[in-house]
């Protein structure tokens, strides 16, 4: 059940909130768990075995957490993590060895990382094992973050599961965040995405060089506002329920370097890899060579996490090379040159998303060839698409910068801000009713 669906907005969410808010505070974990189960069950209703996979991993993690609390056994931790990541890799990569790939269980990439961080935190002594299996299930199944994150740190999450209140001001802000995210996804990401889809329909071999670059701008904005919109909705829903979920995006397209970009993009995934892979390997404490090795491991694993096709490994390697160059001195140079860092970051971001988006390597080679083919600003296909999508792209570029977000925080609770949100909401409802809502891109990962 997608957040950007009529079923969620007009049926599930109002019904759930009515039960949740009318339940006494001390008992609210019960309707929260029931609502999350209904939410996930609806999403996997055509493949109920996916719920069994989630339930099995939850049970294994609960038992392993209790064992780790008592014994702090590396063998037990390694065995539990092998089951978790082995299950994830089986579903992601078994298709490489058989004619037909297994369907990816809904949300497995995110709830696997959530369960792994729980077990590691317990083993480190940073978190007490959760004795109640229902409370652990609530932490993992919490429906605002279950399908595509954010990946919430366990220490604050367990405190909020133990006790929280929904204040009217927080509920109001959460609702406003949800509507804003809904608008960013439906009115901006989905509309801009039409340009990228058209390039696939036309065929990459037939597009002009300026249109190929324009297509990458469109995909970059579509991916950003799709995932940023989802994260806004998730954080807003969490706030409506009394939870403080972490922000997942900090204006990444305003970054001055690729290192800065990945501190701002998908923040909680980056934090997970730093906490549970990069720092345990030694981080940057053991010399430049070890640091580069650790970066390589992190970015290969990041590519593997995103998908099983070769382009994701190439994407991870491409980013590693850029980050390694920045660690070796390019980063310090970029920080001192404001305009030049933009000239570096724009093509770097666009080319990285090109590798991420095009899974077929022969098609990827074709697209690269079109990018650097003969250039003509008057190419008919470019002018046609620029006329159709130019305003949307310009709006997307402006809204990806920090300035509009600062302005919005000042006016979001004012009358103009409220009227704007009402207009955004009903425009989004129209798109949902007309079937103009695309699936969230990160549901594929």
C-alpha cells in the first residue's frame, strides 16, 4: 500500500489514526503493531510468503538478541547476520544462476538492515535486548519507515516505543510534512519522470546529445523528489504518531563535493554503512591506504545492496573513484573554489545517476555515446522536450536548493502556507484518482 494511493490516504490512514489516537497512551503499541501488520499485509496480499520471510527473520533476530544479551558471542552474532544477509542476497542474486529471478520481498533491503543494526548494537552493549517480541516487531514493522526507510537508530527508537505522546502541534506539523511529500512525489517527480520514460521509448540510439543530457537532469530530479517526497511523508507520518524519525535528505544537489553529496543523500543508509562497516574496518584512522580500502568495501557493498545487475557495481566503483580522488586532495581544492566545484559536481552527479539508472550495459554504452556525440542546440527532439518539460525542470532545480526550504519553514504554518498545502493535496488527489501516480522508485531496491 503506497503512501501515494487513495487507499492509504482516504481509507487506511484515517481509520488507523482514529483507533490509534482514541487508544490510551500506554496501550498505543497494540494498534500500532496491528496497523503495521495490516499495512504490510495489504502490500504482500498477492504473495503472502513475503510476510512469512519477514516473520521468520524477526523471530530469529529476537532469539539471537536475547542470546547476545546473555553471552555476547561473536559466533552467535555472525550466525544471525549470516542468516539475515544470506536471505537478502539470495533474493537479490539467485536470479543470476537460474532462468527466473525470485521476487524481492517487499521492504527486505530496509528491514534486514534494521534487524542487523539491532543485533550489532546489542552485541556492542549499546542497546539492551528487547525482551518482548511484540515490541521488537513494532520497531521493525513501524509502517511509516517499513518499506523504504529511513533506517531509524535503535536507541532513540526504543525510547519512543516505551512511551510517547502525540501533541497537537506535532500532529499538525507531521500532517503538513506528509502533504508536502505527497505533492513532491506526485506533482513533481512523477511528472518529470515522463521525460526519462520517453527517452527509453524513443531508444537511446536515436536521441541527440543535448536531449541525452536533459534526460539525465530529468532522471536526477525524478529520483530525488520521488525518494525525498517519500521520506518527507515517512517523517510526517512518524510525527503524527509521536515518533521522531531521522531526516533522509539534506539538499544533496547543493553539495560542493561528492563526499559532501553522500553525507546529504540517503542520510540514514550512509550512517548505517559508516557505523557498521566503515568505522569497524578502521575508518580513516589507520592511514590513507586503509581508508581507501575501507571506502572501496563500503561502495562495493552499497552497489550490491541496490541491485544484482552489473551496473550497480560499476556505479559503486565510479563513486569510489571520485571519493578517492577527493580524499587524495581534490576535495580540499574544491572547497576553495565555489564555481569550479559546481562545474565538477553537475556532470559528476548526472553521470553517476546514468550508471545507476541503465541496467543493460550495452544500452549504457549507447547512452554514453549519445552524450558525447555531435552537439546541436537546435536539435528538434531537444527543443520539443525542453518546451514540454522546461518549466517542470526549472521548478525542480529551484526546489532542490536550500533557499525554498528555508522559506517554506517560515510560512508553512501561516494562512498562505495552509492554502498552498490544500491546493497541493487536492491536486495530488486528482493525480491519484486519474491513475497518474507512479510506483516509488526505491520500492525496487
